[in-house]
C-alpha cells in the first residue's frame, strides 16, 4: 500500500444517526418522521415502486403517524439533474418540509439532490465535488429496497449532468440521511438480474474500500465481513428471491460495504462505471461487476497482500499458495461469482463503443472516486482497462 504519514493524517467516520434494520423495520418510518418534526413529507421514488403500490404503503404508514405525505415518482435509473429539479418543484409547490427516499440508489441519490437544493438553493450542479454544501440537508429518511448501493446510509450522491452526459460525484457529509432503513421484506421477490447486479455493486464497494489508500482498521473490518457474507449469500438470494435469510444477510452485507466505502472511498471501478452510466444509461451494478476484476488486475502490483486477503474472504483455499498466486485466485473467484449469477461477460454485450473510450477515460480521471485508488493510471491505462473489459 502507498506510504501514508499517520502523524499528519486524520480520518472522519460518517454514518446515519439512526439505522433501522431487520424484518419489518420499514413499519417504523412514520413514527420516526413524526419524532423528527415532519409536517408534510415528500416520498421520492421511481415509477416502478409507485406502480407496485410500495410507495402507497409507506405513504399510509407516514399518514398514520399524523404526517401529511405526497409521492414524487420521478427518480429514473441513473437520476439526472432534471429529475432533481422536477422534484424540487413538486416539493416547493406542495409546501413540504421533509423527504423520504424509497428504492435503490437512484431514488436515494435523487432524494439527496432534492434535499441539497431545497435546503441550500442554487442548482444541483453547484454541489459537484467534495463538501460543497453550507447548510444542513432537508431532513431525509432513506428506505432501501435493494441490497447493493448503500446510498441509504452514505455521504455520496451521483447525479447525471444532462448537458454533458457525465455523472457528477457529490461527496458531502451533509447528504448522509438522518435515518437509514433496511428491511429485507421490501427486497423479497426482486428479479434475479437486479439482485445479482446490486449484489455485485456491494462487493465492489467492499473490495475498493479494502484496497483504498485511506483504508483504516474500522473500514477493513466491515469490508472483510461484507465480502464474506456476499460470497456466502449472494448466490442464494439470486436463486430464490423469497429466501428471507439470504435477503437479510445481503442487507447487512451491503450496509457494511457502505460503511467501508463511505469512509475509505472507492477507486477506478466506480470512476469508470460512472462514465458508462452517464454515456449509455447502463445499470451501475452491472458495469461495476464487469470492470471489477479488470481493475483488480491493474491494482494487483500495488497491494498483492490485500488481494490475497480478499481471496481468503471469498472462500478460496489459499494454503500453499504464494501471495501473488492467492491474490490472482481471489480475482478469479470474483469473476466466477459474477458469471455464476448471470452478469454479462463484457461491455461488448452492453453495446459499448470503443470510440468513446478516450473521452470516458478523460472524465474518469476527473471523477472524485479515483483519488483513493491504490495505483495511479494514465489515460492510456484507463482506455486499456475499458478495452480489457470488452
């Protein structure tokens, strides 16, 4: 790992004030909103959850606690600045004072974006970068329905700039939700492909945090446990969506992966995946899953011992192997897990075009997530990784 002068380094640790976990946790949302002084709440969700009636059930729960509540279902996959500002208008037109985000990362990021603008004004693009806000976020409770992004508990917010088709990384301690809710009941019956992609997103969070140049003993501990749980429980969750034990364990796995990367940050996998999402509107978890072993191979010379650890966490028998052999076996195990749950083999399957690689590489180099990667990459290196992922 790169040498860090600990005498000159301090670390923050960011996490919601309260997290509600376990079967039925979402039933407490209304009471929590009332405790926090909400008068009129806006649920930020996607059209799918609204159509399925999930948002209406949460709305009923909130109203039963004496809090008025409306639904904004304009959060798209890979939410845009337009989604955010459409939501801001609905929030302001209806005199709301509180936000509940419901869904996966798209809904949570959209809700965070709305919270930034309704609290601090301006345009969501003003908040791109690190700690650009100056006032507390509009109060936010985030209810998770997928086991992957951990956006319900992080200080990260990813919004697509519709003028440039680039995903803006907003990293700000103020966007951390006040309350995070992880109820495995809300994840039952999710399609296998969604379960697979979000699970690989969680694995990517844990792996990138574990090899980050600002990893700490705390982030190491939760990253390790997350990887172990994902290696054990992701396949069962994909195989049988009604497996409540697998869903519950994946809730914990993705949350701990969130704890890890929320504080140790990420690396080139996410910086590159953000470009694929912005350019092609592709599923974030699928992009991460395809890129993860490729970037791991690039990073291997920087911290082989860390990748050897990951092999052990993944359940690879490492006795008798050298550090380098064990590390390579760990990366192979990641590839095998991804293939076993139906993740596409490469970017070619997603109609990605090599002609876009250089501009995506240039945008990757500007993305905040790459700053903590354990090895520096040139633009040519990044293009080569995109090509290797084809």
